[in-house]
C-alpha cells in the first residue's frame, strides 16, 4: 500500500502478549486434544499389527495439519510470544500435574483433552511428551516476549535524533560544523 500509514515496519514493534496468551491456551488445548485423539487411533494400528494404511493415513494427515496450522499461527509476530507462552504454559502445567497427581485425579484431568463423544482421553500426556514440548514452547515464549520488549524499547530510542535522549528537547541553535562556518540566526 503506497502512501498508507500501515506498513510492515510499523507493525514490527507492536505485540499483543495478552491476546497471544489467550490464543495460545485455546490452540494448545485444541492441538493437544487433536493429536492425542489421532495418536490413540494410530496406536490401535500398532497394537493390532495392521498393515492397512488407509485407516491410519487420515490420522497422520490430521497431525500434520495441526502442526502446520499451529506453526503458521506461531509465526504471526504480533501474537507469537504470547501464543508460545500460553500453549507452553497449558501443556507444561497440565502434563506436570498428570505426572505428580494421584492416579484418580490425573485420570480425571486427562478428560480435559477428551474429544466429546469418545473414550480417548489425553493419552499423550501420560508419557511425558506433552511435558517435553510444553517446556520447549514455554522457554521459547519467554525468550520471544523479552526479545520483543527489548526491540520495542530499542526502536523507541532509535526513533529519536542522534545523541538525544527522551528527556531532552531539541537545541535552539546548532554550533558551526566546520571551521569558519557561521550559523544564521
């Protein structure tokens, strides 16, 4: 858009961490639920020693689609830090709770990831893989939010004239730049 105030450069420093956290919580829950359900369907193929790929291929495609969708969502600069934090926090806290809670409460907690109308309940949370991925996302989210905060602070300081700090006002007169040059005024 030529002549418009809306440019990619102006959007580079604007992040919305709270919105990203909410989006990360929701998409982290949906992704974990979909991958857990698909994984249980794929595990059935392994347990029955079935060579029939037609029944398992849709579940592999679902896992790939969820991963691609989540990756695209996390590439949106304005919400990426918060979304990483939200998804990582959800996955880490829930999976850690499943590992340390008594079995009855842990089993009840896995119902959070149950696809309505099915009996498959968050099986991938039991083996620690969700905990592993959750911690990675959480660390990346913290790094992204702090990096965005630093670059936003740096961009604000870079927009000031050279050598001028936010509390300074522009000088009224400038000294001569070269010997013998006079400044009008």
